[in-house]
């Protein structure tokens, strides 16, 4: 699935807001940095666990998130945005 740049930004912003709201920015950065080389495998694992994730998180567009996580550049953008949200929480709005 090919996502437009606008849709990628929407997904990244949504993800960063959720993780920051839950106080998980730092652990998320560590996890993403550690697993960046395995981003494609992680995206496919997300699809495999889709029923469980949907049960826990509700109706989220997992196929789109999986598509986003397939590319290391997207993972790097998520990390940068999480770091920015830690420095300036008002940037989330």
C-alpha cells in the first residue's frame, strides 16, 4: 500500500500524540532506534497481530501503520517527531 505524504504525516502525528499522551515517548524512541534495521519485519508482525492490537487499541488503521513502518525513513521521521515532542510538548497541537 502506497501512502501519500500527507497521509504519512497524519499517521505520524497521530502516533506521536498517542505515545506522548501515554508518557511513552522515551521508551518508544529506544524501541524504534533498536529495531530500525528490522522495520519491515516489525510492520509484518503488526499485521499478524492485527486482531489482538485492534482489540486493545480500538479501531486504528493498522494496514496504513504497517505500510508506514516498512520504510526506515518513516521510522526515522517518527523518532525525530517523538524527540521534538519531548523538547516542546506544545508542538503536538
